[in-house]
C-alpha cells in the first residue's frame, strides 16, 4: 500500500509540473489559433503522462534496458497522440473557416449558404442558427421594402390629393377677391367642403402616425357589440340615403367586448363609408356580429363586385386604394371605386387595421358573392 502511495505521489509531482507549464502555455495562446490551442492541450496531456511515468520509473530504479523500453513506448504514444490532435485541430479549423465564409452570406439576396462539408454538432447548430437569422433578416427586409413602397405610394397620393383641392381653393378665393364669382354663396360652400375634407385627411394622418408610433392610448370599457353596430349604422345612414344604398343589421349578437368605444366606432364608420361608396345604387350593405371561439367577429358586407385576388393582401396597407386614379372623387355608382377611406388618401383601412391590432384583434377581408366581406375580430370580454 505504501509503495502505491509513493508511486501516486511521484506521478502526481511529475504530471503536476507539466500541467502547470501547460496551463501557462494555454493562457498565453488563448487569443491565437484554435488549432494551436488544441495542439497545446494535447501536448500538455502527453507531457503530463510522460513526466509522471518517467518520474515513477526513475523512482523504481528500473534497469537501463527497462527504462529505455518505457521511454520508447511513451515516445511513440506521444507522437501518435500529437499527430492525431494536429489532424483534429485542422479539421476543426477547416469547419470554422467554412462557417466563417458561409456567415458572410447572411443577409444577402441569395440567403445563407450553408457549408457543403459536414460539421460537428456544435458548428452544425451554429450553422442552423445563422440560417434562421438569415431567414429572419430576409423577412424583415421584405417587410421593410413593402412598407417603403407603401410610404412612397402614400406620399404620392397625399401630395396630389393636397395639390388638387388647394389649387381649387386658390382659384375660388381669387374669383371671390376679384368679384367675378357669379354665386359667392356657392363658392363659399364649396370652399368649406374642401376645407373639411382636407381637415379630415390631416386628422387621419395624425391618427395613423399615432398608431404606427405605438402612441395610441385606449380607454377600455365593457360594451355590447349590438350597441356599437347600432351607433355605427345610425352615423352612416345619411350617406347611405344620399347614395341610395340600404343598410341592414343582420344577426347582430349582443356579445360583450372590452374596447375603446370611440376607436371601434371609428373602425366601423370607416368600413361602412367604404362599403357605401363602393356599392351601387339600390344595393345593400349588411352588418353582422357573431361569437367565434374566444373572439367576436363583426362583418361588413358590401356590393362592390369584389376585389381582385392579387390585391386582397394589400387592402389594409397604408396608401392602398384599389384605383389608379389620382384625383379624389366619390365612387361611381356600380363600380368598386377607391377603397381605403381617409378622405381619399387611402388611410381608412390602414387605420382600421391599426386600431383593431391595438385591441389585440385581427382585420381581414375576403370576396363574397357580389362584393366583399370585411371582418374585424375582437377578443371577447371576460365573464
């Protein structure tokens, strides 16, 4: 037992000395190549084994022949170990360099190009994370491009929508100033109508900017969707009567929701105004409400004739109108006209989506027989 303890002591002293030297070397090389660090670790291991074995062999007073045998065995084992560690280091470094080259493709138009050669589990996991990151970047870039295109389109619409009525207001003001207006009262009424429309456009721009900035403050209260629909129908009735469109409330369930009454009333008003303007004379605009799982669905169905399928995903985008006409005007009877609301600026439906999403809801649209069905899904009130 005593001999074993002595052998363990000599082995520990020999290996410990080599280990201390190796630790210092690893610390010095920690900022160098990974291959060099791996080779250093292997060299420290070999040196520790060799030192411990040599110390024990000397303590056992082996003969010269036996000591030579031990040294030969240790030497050959050390060479093989160092060669294997060098090969392993080169493999790791090659995989690291391949992954570095692949990482340069993150965020490019072609997407992440994973290394062709197989990698170890850790590097393979890192490669998968880089691929996922590249996909998220591509998605964000596509979304940013869509938003940028919508913003440019909105600026184009707004600039024209402002220029046209302002030019009209200037002409009417000059006519009144020069005293050449045959009916000054009619001019003043036209001017007031244009000013009110411009004011509504500015209000919509301000509302949309608050929504997009996340500054929309909601005052939630428990209310029945029946009351919301009834109020919205009452507000839209004068426009419907003027357009010759019939408003109907179909199967409006008295489901409770917790919403900002003013904001949701504005949502329904935007949807109804769009529906009325897009529905031909003698047409019907129907509003309904139903319970669907954990939400309440409010639907507005019009008789616009439908929206092209390729345009459906863009309906709620800022600045989208569904018409190439630049001059704001009421929709012609029997034609879809300009969708989007917002006084002709294409902001109404973008405001609808923003307000509904601020309530943790969902806005969607689909074509139905003879028209479109706009739906907003609001979370049902807790019992």
